[in-house]
């Protein structure tokens, strides 16, 4: 079940996508709308294969190329972030312009945990200022083993 605020978020993202496509002279197709709607409702960091599986639950006829091109379009218009963590699989997440988060990535099970920490953000600003940089953006990724994988490793 989708809450009213979730639906409003998805509708707002779809409106932004539609406005972008109109400016670029691109058509809004049913399959493109299905892929973008599925993406905007999804959680986490999704590969193209993950997205394809989710989309095909709703319409088995949607092809890989349609999913790929739609995700690239979402990145191009600023509605998705493209990430490549250490496993080299390209993953996509919804770009929320009003928030920023960093990532903890487990090298064992590949779990990705999003986190926010104001102290880390302030420290990054301090370091940038010290070296005369004006920060525009950054990606903070910490790699290690989650609690479960650490315990499994110790028990071997």
C-alpha cells in the first residue's frame, strides 16, 4: 500500500521527468513511465538487472534496453544517482535533492547501509576550507564487514 505522501513524492518526480522530457523533445511512453514509476517507488541501490526484475513483475514484455535507457535518462535529468561500489556493478538510487547520505558497504554480503552524520559533514567542510576548496559535491563510501559477516568470519 502506498501512503499519500509517497504517492505525492512519486507524482512530483514524474512531473519533473515529464518537464525534462518535454524540454528535450522526448516522448513519454507507457514503458518509460512504468520503469520510472517502479524506480521512484523502489528502495535502495538497484542494478539494471534488479530494476528489470521489478518492472517485469508489472509487465513481462519490457526489455533490458528500455530499462537501461530510462535509468540513464533519470541520471541525465538529475532524478537518479549512478553509483559504482567496489563490486563494479552499476547501481541506481533516487536522487533526493533535499538530503545527502553516505554509504557503508559490506565486502562480504554486499549489504549497503545509508547513513547521515553531521559531524562528518562539518569535518569535510573544515578540511576543504583548510586547503582552499569550495565543496560542490562528494561521495563518502566506507568498506568493511557488517556485524553478521564479521561474526561468520570469526567462527571459521
